[in-house]
């Protein structure tokens, strides 16, 4: 594997844009395939690439109201015998995990236990999210958060509206340490800027494309892909092409689409099908220190079946520094 270096601050690589070569550029067409470059791009975009004519197009990932995901600000107030407890302007981040699952963070809470001075902490849990009418219904699992020497158990149920100004109502249970009962609280807020993230379907359907790329992630136009145990590009012939049942189709996934509020604890995700096989073209390796990752290029040959044709492609080089550049070769397998 070829070492690729590190990416500052542990963020994922910049998005990727394929730039093809014109048909009259003989330097880029040879027996080893057609060369193409991959250049850094933005989080909020997909780049579409056609093997046959090397055309590219970039579409924006647009945001629309109505999502369960978002960053909310509201009040958390105790109920019943805990009515005197309250926190104001509590930020709650809801981030997509899958089509029906979200991660929820109640951020910067404070609570003094015994002689322990109060200090900020965040309660994080995962919840099932189901859209019912004009509301999202949320039911969380019970999570555990260790703050100093105190273990906090936390869960909630409730609803989040789908339109701007709609109510957020979450009934919460918190059990600090060995406390024999739950502290019950209600979180109330208004929907301000919760969005879904999508590429315009009409714009996408008007494109002639085989693969689309967003950062590390790659998807196909209803195609299949397979990584071969071969690194010699010229050696791959029709006999090496796997049967359809041995190849990998695109499956449900998500990509980071909106990083504008990352410092506030929220990242916006687009739910979209991805090809996990092609997505293995580069691998992040944790370092356990700073910078947090190094990257390795997978230089195996990939087979891609899409739009009635079979292609082989191989990533050949990778550099970065301000902007990211990768190179690959590809050709049709007949």
C-alpha cells in the first residue's frame, strides 16, 4: 500500500472532482488505460463522471426544511419533585446515523453532586426516529456518561416538528450515580433550522454518468463493483470479471454535507446509497496522536459494471496540500 500522508485536524479528505482528458490528448491514452485526475472539492457537492466520454458535472447537495436532524436551543426543566431544577438555553444536536436512527447530544449541562464542584458535561444517546404526520417521534436507548466519578444514566422520548417554529418536546430521565430514582425533566424548544440534504433529482437524472464521488465515498449509477486481488492493470481481462452475484451493489449510507455548524456540535448528513467496495479506494489509519490519521491508497484493480458496460479502474497516485489530487486509470473490459 502507498502511504498518503496525514490530514490536519482529523477531518475527512476534501470532496473529489474528476477531470477527464479530451479525446485528442494522446499522452493520456495508451495501452495501460485512460488517465484521469481527481481534485479536491467541497463537502456540499457530488461530482459525476462518465467513463465513456470522460464528461464531469458537479451538483450541489441542497438543504430543505423538514428533517429531524438539526441544532436546537431550548429549556430543560425538572418535573414533579424536581420542579426546582432547570437549565436554560440548552443546545441539543441531532445527527443522522441511518434512515431511522439518530445520535442526540444534550450539551454543556452542569450538576453538582455532593462535594464535587459543578462542571459542564454532555449527555449523548442514540434514538429511533420515525416520521408520523407532521412530527418526528423519537425513542432513545438508555445511555451512560461518566462525569468525574459519577455515572449518569440518561434516556428520553418525545417529538420534533417538521416545520420552522414547530415545537420540540422531549421527556427526559436522568439518574446520577446511585440515586434510587430518576430525575424527570422536560426539554422544550422551537424548530429553527433543521434540514434534509439532497441533490436535485431532476438535475441528477438529466446527467449521463457512471460513478459519482464525494470525499472518500463513491456511488454508481445502479451499478456493481468488485475489488480484484490483482494490481497489474494490463493483466485484467474479461476472464477476471466476476459474476454479478459476486459483486457489490450500492447500499444505504450517508455522507457529511453541511459542516457550517461543526463547531457548535452539529454536522448535516445526506442519506444516499454508496458503493462500499469502491469506497475502499483509500483507507484512514488512526495514529492515536496528532495528526490523528494517515492514509493509504488501495492500488488493486476494481471492476465496475454500470450502464451495460464493464470497466476496470485502478487508483495510481495521491498527493494533497491545500487541495487534494488523486489519479487513476481506467478502460473498458470486452
